[in-house]
C-alpha cells in the first residue's frame, strides 16, 4: 500500500461488527493498482453512535462509504437523496458526497444480477424461488425484477414476517404484483419446477457449514437445468451448492456478487473504471479459492 499522508482521501465501511469485512482488502488492492492517494478503512459504528459518526464523517471530509449490518436502513434519514434502486430495496449500502449532501444507493442489486447477466437465459420465462426474506432478499427481488422475471416466489419460515415483506412493496406495484410468498413447508411444490433457486439465508455459513437450507432429499427434486445461487461466499462451495451440483445444476456462489457490488461502489467514489479482476483476485487469494 502507498504511504498514507494528510492528503490521503478517506473511504470506508461502517457497521457493527465490521472486523470480518473483506471490503478493505479488495478496495485497497484496487486503489493500489490505480496508484491513487486513497485509503479504505473499516469503521466500527454501533447503532446508538450512528448520528455522532455521521457528524464525524462530515468533519473529516470522508469521500464516501459502504454500509453494512445493522445500518443499511437506519442510514436513510441522514441522506439528502437516495437512488430509485435504493428506494425500491428500502436499504442503502453505498454513500457519497454531492453538493447538496450525502447521496445513497444500493449496489447489491447490480452485484447480485452481474453473474446472471453473463448467462444466455430468457429471464421472462424463469420463475425464481428465493429462500429467506431478510435484507439481502430485498436486493435479490429488485434485481430479478430488473432482469424481467415474470413471477417471484419468496420462501420464509415465519408467516408474519412474510406478510410484512409482501406489504413493504405496496408502493412498487411492478414488484408487489408478481411477488408470492410461501412457507418453507410449501417448497416441496416449488423446487421441482424452478429454474433459479437463490439462498439468501445464512444457513451454510460458519458455524452451520454442514447444513443446507434445503435438505438433501428435496434438493434431489431440483431440475438439472436449474441454476442454484448461494449468496454465501465462504465456505466455497456451500453444502447447498454441493447438493445442487450433484443434481447437474449450475452453481453460482456469492463471491462475484461481493466483488461486483464493491466495484460499482468504488466506481461511484472514484468516477473512473476500476480493476475488477484485481479485486476478485485479492479475495480469491485471501479465501484460498
Ligand atoms: P438477514 O437480514 O438477517 O436475513 C436472513 C434471512 O434468513 C431471514 O429471512 C431469516 O429468517 C432467514 N433465516 C435465518 N436462519 C434461517 C434458518 N435456519 N432457516 C430458514 N431461514 C433462516 O441477513 P441478510 O443481510 O439478508 O444476509 C443473508 C445472507 O446473505 C448472509 O449469509 C450474508 O452473508 C449474505 N450476503 C451476501 C452478500 C454478497 O455480496 N455475497 C451480500 C449480502 C448478503 P427470519 O426472518 O425468519 O429470521
């Protein structure tokens, strides 16, 4: 990394916790490759300190930052403007300065669809099944609508939370009209005909690395021409993707989403193309992939 001085411009990621974030690694690798006087740092900020942190960012002229759990929604009242994409998702993961104040967007949407856009599929004929109804599922739904999927099934374990999820899209009729929610017990009827199965739950991550959100016998119903997409990037592959591959299905892990959402954010801050290959390589080397 080049020398950090008083002129070095600051970027970062705020969250609680942020100590395991891989964003500093990939962003600083890209900055080094571009030879720019910037540094990207992890900024641990608790929920109760968000207002103070925002005032501090103003004071130290932070150029921009990423936002992770638990601030992706809580940050919105501090921003002068958010993009239509962030509005639709209801969450912001990237913030930058404008003449009128901070502006926010959600690059998880672009990050999620990037690996799908490299495939030649007719998305208007594909009805995806999304496992989980948390924050990441919101970016996934928005991305799948952008791709042109005609109907989207979201599967969760709590009817009350599923209803809230459905209701939260009421102001986006293009989404609410094509979204159906289902309980986990209904998966048995959805898996045999799905062409895209997306895991947005943390099942399969440490400490649950032996687990799959869909059990082995049900995964045997997955069509061999289907795509299984796990947002988890470590372990790689997850148990879910191993079971999908055993069926002959195509497996996509969460690493490319992580890289692409980061590249989109860095491009916004630097206003120039960024070396995505170096960002990807740095993560693959760190994760020993
Ligand atoms: P979140 O808001 O906490 O949502 C998690 C969802 O998973 C909730 O709907 C939760 O259900 C469900 N869930 C949790 N444990 C479950 C279980 N045992 N069985 C069934 N459902 C379960 O988390 P998030 O922000 O959406 O993140 C989810 C995952 O996506 C994480 O693994 C995260 O690392 C990954 N992610 C990856 C990227 C990337 O760039 N690759 C980006 C964002 C997120 P309840 O609501 O019923 O609790």
